[in-house]
C-alpha cells in the first residue's frame, strides 16, 4: 500500500475513534452489558468491559470485511 493511502486510512481511523470517544457517554449500554466487569470499592474502581469489547470487535470486523474484501 502506498504511503499516501496508508496515511489517509490512518487519519480516517483516528477520526472515527475520536467520534466514538465523544459519543461514548451517550451510548448507555456500552460498558454495561452482562459480562462486563465493574468493581467499585471506596476510592478504587476497576472497569473491564469484556462483552462490550467483543461486540465492538465483531462489529468492526464485519464493517472492515465489507470495505476491504478482495
């Protein structure tokens, strides 16, 4: 892949990641699905969104396969 196309692709990925970070508080189920681990004890908080990560990975895999299928 030529350098120009690679830079454009990386830029688009960064833009999409920025939009997701900005909109993530407005998606109420993200990080709160059954199977996500959230522990809060006193001043200690641990959030480990296992199921949310798997769901996002599956969704991104499907989308990228649609665009980059040969």
